[in-house]
């Protein structure tokens, strides 16, 4: 019999028992609708490996990962080339998580994975709102004739939760009609208090990592200069401690575009800090 010990491929600090966990980490290695640079399907695996380079303790939140009580369920397996079946697999699995009285923390993958998550979570929380961190509006009706696109994900989510229940942070790129949509519906948040209208809601937090500036996050599918610094993003997370967060995801790391591994390390720390406020 082999003695080991053997390397752990799960996220550092996770609860190995699904049943007793409060949050389920779910890898979603899907990037079938990416419009510029593919490769975010490789993020969940690389993020798990990089997590072991972090400390389990967050000095910002004075909390350990073990205090979060999350279980890493691993990555879903998708049928390559079949977007609709892949989205359905996500919806079914996220729905199972909530049937079991737990919350999801998903790791993408591209941003379209958020849509089936919202479809599932909205079945259990009718007063659902979305806080969206991103460089891009993601409010298109379609992209090159295809409605199921990562550039349309928040527009589709708005049809489920209502545009008034969405706040968007870090946006700096989009079509003119998308900017008009944000203006008409008041979705764009500039300061912490712009989120206060959602305090009585159940909140899903979605973080597209290109919200961060390209100087610290070059490894993403659609990099956009002029973004947030890491401490600015974590400042928003700190404010979110006041909110009832019922689910979250972190998406759009494309690790192979940053050979230094720095983008993956940044993504991993973003995940750790967001876990701390759930």
C-alpha cells in the first residue's frame, strides 16, 4: 500500500465533506462564445493549483478560509461545441446546490456561465439582485447574430431579475446603446452608496476579472486598460459585507496569456477575498 502523502488538487482550505459545507465551489471550464481570446476554460484548474501559494488567512477580513466552510466540488465536464447543453448542465448542477440548502461560488470559464447560475438561483430567491464587476457592459442583445454570447450575459440576466436590480462597477467599454441602457436603468455604480438600493435583496456577485487594470490582469480574454487596482476591488468587497450574498462567481481568467503566472495568482486572491464576505 502506498504511504503518500499525495498532492491535493482541490482549493486550499476547503471542507472535503459536501454535506456539512455551506458553500459549494464549482469549476465551470467553458469558453465556447468568447469573442476575442479563448482560453478561460483552463482557468479553474490553474486557479486551484495556484491557491496553494496563498495563505489561508486574510488580514483584510481577519478570517481563515476554514471559517467560510466551502466545499470544492471540482469542475463540470462540458460537451465541447454545444453551448446550450453546457449551459443546461450548469443550471441543473447549480439548482441541485440550492436544493441542498447551500450557495454556489463558481469559477469560470467565460462570463456566459453566469446566466444559467442566475436562472437556477432565481428559482430559490425571487428578490434576487446582481452586483456586476466588469470592464465591459455585457448588455448586447446578441453578438454577430448569436444571442448566447458572453457579451450579452447581463442583458439576459436583466430579463430575469429586472434591470433595476442590477448594479455595474468598473465599466469602461461598450456600445453606445449599452451605455444608454445603463443610464436609463441607473445600473452604473460609481461609489459604494450606489449599491444601497440592493441592501434588502438577495445578492449574486459576479466578477469578470477584466474589471482589473491590464497592468495586473493581462491574462484575460478581453483586456481593457484603465481598470481598477486590486485594493480598489477589495474595497468594494469590504462594503459588500453589509449585503446578503447568496451566490457568486469569478470569471474570464485566461491563464495562458500571462506566462508569468501573475494573473492567475491575482485571480486566486480575488477569489479568496470574495469568499471572506460570503
